[in-house]
C-alpha cells in the first residue's frame, strides 16, 4: 500500500471516529458506540491489498461489473474478465483479487481473473508437490510443443514430452483431453511444464517386461511401424522396441525402407536377435518369404529369355532385376555384337524394361550372367561369306590413328587399313596425309580373323601398282629434279618430280651435302632401283639425260648413248 493511500485512510478514520464521538447521548448509548467502533475496526483488518476477498455484485453495466467488498467504495471489474457474464446476477457473491484500495480514479482496483488464477495456482502447486496425474485439453500448437488448458490456465507441453515415440502430426492432438504430470513449475513467472511421456513410459516398461518374458528368436510377431530411417524401420512389438535393418526388409534391392513399409502400418516380423539388457530386438521381414534363389535353375534355365528392369548401371555393365531378389548382370561386352560400347548408358537407362538371354547361373555365388546381343544373330558368323578376302567394298573412314584408318563397311562392322596399305608411293607419317575422317573410300579385304573379330583392309590395293611402270623409267642414270623432304645424318629423303615418288640419296653419293637444306630443289640421278623393295636410291653424279632415257623406253632395241662417265664423288 502506498504512503498516499495510507494517509488517505487515516484521514478517513479520524472523520469516522469524530462522527461517532459527536453522536448525542440520547441517540446512542456507550455500548452502541463501542459496537460501531469494533465493527469499523474489523472491516479494516479484513481488507488487505494483494489478497483474495469476497465481494457482492451490486450492478452489471455495459463496461464492467460493480462489486462491493465492504469498503467505503466499490470496485469496477471489466466484462472480459468473466467467462459467462450472462450467468451473473445482482447480489451474487464472488471472489476477487484486491489490487489496490484506491485506483487512479479513486475507486477500488479489483480483478476477477487474478483471483481465479491465484485459486488455481494453489491447486497446481499441490498437484506438483504430490506428483499426481491431472487432465488437460490441448488448445493450440506453438513452436516446440502444444499449449494445454489446465484448470483454466495455460500450461506448456514440449514436443519431446508428448509420446515415447516421435510425434509426426502435432495438429492431430489439438482438442484432445489427455493425462499429464507437472514436471516443472516456475513460481516467479507462473510457468507450468507438462509431460505425457513420463506416464506412458511407466506403462511401456511394464509391457516390455511382459513381452520379453516369453519372447524367443525365430518367433513371428505382429508389430507397428513407428519410425522409418535411411538404414531401417523401427517397430513396436507390444511395447518392445525392434529394428528391421534395410537388408532384412526384402530379398530384392531396396533403395529406401519407405518403399516397403508405411508409418503406423501393422506388419508381421520374425525375431532375429534379442538384447535383454537394453530390452531391444532385431527383426526381419524378408525371412517370412521363401529365398528367391531356391529353384533358380528351373525358373530361369540357361538360354531362356527373361524380362526385367534396369536397377543399376556401372562402367562395366547393367544390373537387371528379373524377379524380386534376383538380379542379373549384362556385361558391357554382351550388349552388342558389332559396336565398341564405351559405356552401358549408351544402350540402357535406369528404369528401362528390357529383354535378355540367360547365359550362365552361379547359384552358390548368387550370380546370373545375361546377354543383350544374343537376341540378334551374330553378323560375324557369316562375315567371310559377306566380305570374302580379295573383294572390293566402299566404306566410310570413321577414325584415324597413328598406325592406320578404321573404315566402316556396315553398321558396326569396321576394318583397319594399315598406314602401309594407304599409298603405293608415299611413306606416310600419319594416315591424315592421305584420307580424312568421314571420307568415302574404296577398300580391298586383305584378311579376316573371325575369332578376334578383325578385318584387314587395303586402300592402295584398289589401285594399280605403279612400280612396274616406274621400273621402266627409273633406270640407272636417269636424271630428274627432286625436292629435299628431310635431311638426316645418313643422307637425304627426297621426292622425285617425275614420277612423284620418294627416294633416298645416301650422304656419300651427294656432293656438297652440308650446303643442302630441307625444301631445296636439286638435280639427282637414279643410282639403283628395286621394285620388290619399292626403293629408289639417288645420287648427284652426272648421268644420261632424260631425253636419252625416253628414247630408250620408246625404242628398247635401239641402244641409248653411253652415259657420261661419272665424276669423282665429293668427299
């Protein structure tokens, strides 16, 4: 109570006492005066700030309810502090909380809401101290939990204290009345924390003990799916916690346990292992169905056609599920008879439904080999009839390597033209000097290796061998212009102007060898010619002229003029 209020009350007391003392003796006796003073004193001692007092409703107005608590003035309580204003009548006695004997307006400051809360709080404290079970109604969801109506005041139920299992849908609990225990009470802030889990755990432990008592490995039990994780499914076996690992859900491939089980679903499981100390069990679902590999040879004999779904693709092949729990491998080498498959994804994709042929079954290793190409006839079985050795064909240059060019004869059938079989006259450094990728060329079949699936082709063999004609021209002493292609320690590699073939001029047969540069044109003379080895040796010494040699070629019976004597070779 403030000093101002105390001063006001003292002043009022003095007025009341003076009025009583001033009463005429003939009106009131001394005894009556004493009785009135006693009544006044008792009324003052009963009315204290911060306490609950009884009051009588004297008026119900549009803004509030006027309540008389026996003080010289009345208090006005707002209408929103009453739950059912229509049930109130004048003269009703209610409990109110005295905030102050004199408000800013000079009236009593009363509160019905605080009086109700103070009375309920006493009840809450008793429940907390005795740890009794109380009922409350879930009002609304808030961050981290639910607000519960407990005796008309709000309490907090954390999400972790709702159930022994994780709660997935808080909203489904709103409006439900449940049993709770008060686990925390804050007197200063008037906060209440509830728990439902603590009640359920007690009952759950009793049920666990009962279930464990007669449980044995191998038993088949009903269970409820309580939680699904990436590694398995948690189930409730009459209060006992059980875990089904993902590998024990199905004989087949399982990407995620949710493919097999649904939350709150009732399923039958088999007990695989029991931990009596932790009161937990390991369970299995697939163990209740026959092993899929039993009788595998009868259902899928070798050579039979099967249909399945592509469930996995690796660098070396694709796995096909032909039955739940049965997967076969189509190796990359079994995908095409003719194509060089770089990766299985070029042929198959995840989820594809494909047909394949059973090639081999290894039951002990639980492996099945499947083939895709076996669905079509092997083109290499008739390759020798279709492309006999010595036959000519048109092909497309598909790729070039350092050693040759791969030419496609038909879709998937390639042959190799070795670099030495590209040209009669040129010594090539790379096939690109003669052919280009994508170019159509004519080839001749030189050899077929059916076992290794290889075809040797030749391009120059489709053309007439010019070396027989060269033998008539490139006689010893024939002189022509040559271009130095490359200069090496042993001599010069040159290209003859006529005919346009390559020749070699040894160093000891070339005058002023050190002065000659690559790309330079010089006059050279045929020193020797070998048509079998396809080799021409040149020199710089004087020889018969081209005119004389042409005359010899034109008239072989007429002897040509004797060549000029060779000059001494330069050192």
